[in-house]
C-alpha cells in the first residue's frame, strides 16, 4: 500500500469512522445552562447536535423575558424540539420540565448539567466570611441541582443513558478567588460518584468534566480570570487553555457508546494543567 493511498484513506475514512462511532442519532438530550455563545453548555449542545442528538434546551427565566429571547435565538440553528424554562430552585418548574419531556419524548437518554452560581462577593476575600445563606445558595444551585435533576430524570432514563456535569480544579485544590464555589464543586464531584452508584443498575452512567479556565459569563465573576488563563497557557503541557468545542467533544464522547464502560469519573479537559507541580 503506497503512502499516497494511505493518506487518501485517512482523509476519507477516518472522519467517517469518527462520525459513526460518535453517532447519537435517536438519542434525546436535555442541555441546561446555556447563557450565551461563550457558555461551555453551548459548546456541548453544538457537539451533541453535530453527533445527531435530538436536543432539548432550558433557559433561566427572568422577569423581562430577556434570557428566553437570547437563548432561543442562539439555539435556533440546533433545531431543539423542546425549549423550556428551568429554575432549579423552583421544584414545580423542575417537575414541569420533566413532565414535558415525558409527554413529548417519552424517554430521556442524555442529561447535561451546566449549572453553578455563587454571589460575586463570596468569590474573594476570606473564605470564612461567607454567610450561611450564601454558602447554602452556592451548594443548592451548583451541587444539589444535579441530585434533583437526576431524581426527576431517573424514571425517564428507561433504556440507560448518560449524565454529564461540569466541574473545575478548584473543587480539589485551593484556587484564588474561587472560595465557596470550590466547596460546591467538591460536593458536585462527590454527587457524581454517589449518583453513578445508584443509577448504574439501570445502565445510566454519571460523569463529570473538569474543564480548564475558559472566558465565559460565569468565569468573569472570578477575580483574575485572565491571569489564570495566561498562567495555564504558560504551565500546561499543551501550552494553551481549552475551548468550548473541546469540552463539547469530551461530553459527546461520554454520552456515546464509546464510553459505555465509564461512570463515576471526573475527566480533566484542561490541556494537562492538573498534572503539573511547581
């Protein structure tokens, strides 16, 4: 086999093979947490759509309806068959979301959890200064929401499935200006393990992605985020940070049959930064 023919085969057939192996056609996927085109959730939604998944998208409702308009316009090219309001602190809204999924889809195959929140003031200064109310708020939205969504999704994931959430290195190491969110991410990662143990008997896999720092609306609340990104670019083995698309590719992998034996894990997508010492 000559070199030119080998090159032609790689060019023609490897992309096709990749498409086949990452085929999510016929899978119903709910994506939460899209805020704008810089959201990691947006990168994940794009890659799931590219793999053929039937998408449902939620948005955080606000009084003036701006979030609905913004997110709906953004996701229109992905042609989601469900577009629903979801505030995870509203139990009735969580119930209504999954009732709509049951009515229209009948089952759920993929749940993407990209939800986190802490008051900006609690991401700097002394960690001990966080109030009990704000501590509980951060853990409720950022960690407990995965539990509540999985509880609602469990009866609909009758043919197995995949749950993927987003974490960060600050859940296992002290990161400046992360504070209470680090504690929330630590709780989230433990939730992944307990939920994986519970849902495994019905062939539902639960995993997390610990992504490197990316400039998003959420990360802008972290003081010195640009310095963090530049630090990663100088220290990480790949000498760069990651993109929303790369995180989306990892999520698509975890949702596919290629990851059928993987559950309860935190996959680092951070250009290798987490392996480095001094």
